[in-house]
C-alpha cells in the first residue's frame, strides 16, 4: 500500500516481467547412421519426449512430457529461464544413433539413457537444437551354396553348404573392408547365414572357404543369385540404410573331387583335367 498525500506523485510502482523461454525440436530417423540430420531423412512421429529441470547435470523435477508431431517435431514452451535436461524415449523398433557427432544444430543429443546434456535457457530464449536420431537395425545375408555346374549362379537344385564360417567387416570411406571382423557366423543346414541388428553403414562379408572346396567365379550374372565372394573370399562393400535387409550377399563353392587332381592322364594325349 502506498500512502499518497495531497499533490504527491509516486512513480516508483513498477513491475518486472521475465520473457518465457522454449526448447525443441526434432526426433528423426538417421537413415545413414552418421549421427547427423541429412537432407531427406524424415522425422519420427509420436516419439515421447520428457523435460526435466537439470540438477547437477542429472534430471531433477519432471516439467513436462510431449510427443512429436507428424513431422517429428516437438517443443516445450512457456518455460521459466533456468537449466533443463531432455529425455528421449526410444521409439519401438529403433535404436539410438551416436550422439554429439558433428555440428550441434543438426546432431543427436540423446546420449546414455536417452538423456541430453544440460541446457541453460535465458529469458526469451528459443533453444531448438535439442534433437534425437534413431535408426532401425539393418541386416545382411544370406547363402553359401554348392555351384554344381560351376556357372556362378544359384540354380534350382543346387544345395546350400552348411557349417561355412562367414565374417562381417566394416568398410572405410574408400570402400575397402577395414579392421578386424565385427562378427562371425556359421551357415545353417540350408547354407544360410545372416548378420542382424546392424547400424546403418557400409559392410563387407568374408567367406572362409572350407576344406575340399574352391570358390566359384564371382559377379557373374544377376546379383540376386550370383556369388559375391571375390579374392580371399571377400565381397565388395554394401551400403545398408536404416531398416534395410540385403540378402543378396552369397558365395558359391565348387567341390574339389578327390582323385581328379592327377598330373598326367593315362593316355598321355592331354594334360588337362
Ligand atoms: Ca544422417
Ligand atoms: Ca543438437
Ligand atoms: Ca550354378
Ligand atoms: Ca549376390
């Protein structure tokens, strides 16, 4: 209460307002698995996003919860200035991409447990760089077969070869397999193998030729049914996108028949076999 006397003017009665802040804004499918939002990579709708106060770089009080719209966008508005942390719930069928790779405006900020770092919002600030990328696991396969007629193609009646070791490698930027094997598999009774749960990226497969066999000619005819095992049993590099399954990576084996490896024929007319 202000007491005004006769003729008095009191101009000290003021009010300070703080502009509210906002935070967002996108959950997207990282199709190529590089941790960055690239042209053509779409948003993920209906993803759950939670906002907490940030206390000692950890979630404090739950401030709000929302879901992304049809374009994968979300926002928390009317926020008091202060420190906040965001939790991105992994949508069903997806895995988190690697966080904090490259430019922050277009990277993924969902780290361990789907949690972002701590963001300090000043009055009126719109922080729209808090994004999360997810991908669907990819797979590669799927067959080692006995190329009975040696034509390099899987023909009707040519059986699978069981028990063959197949190794998975990552490929480098030059399209060459690099490093040691990421995983190893063995063909089943039908000659099939698969590597599943893969992050999008470039992969090659190495087929270990079993004793008694040699590789058939690679890359002859249609790729869906050819042999991809080249020099050393290595395939070329295959690019797998989010959710992609490539089952065209096969190897044809030709059985070495005991006794055929004779150096000189009995009639002496030919040295071919
Ligand atoms: Ca990307
Ligand atoms: Ca970011
Ligand atoms: Ca064949
Ligand atoms: Ca193939």
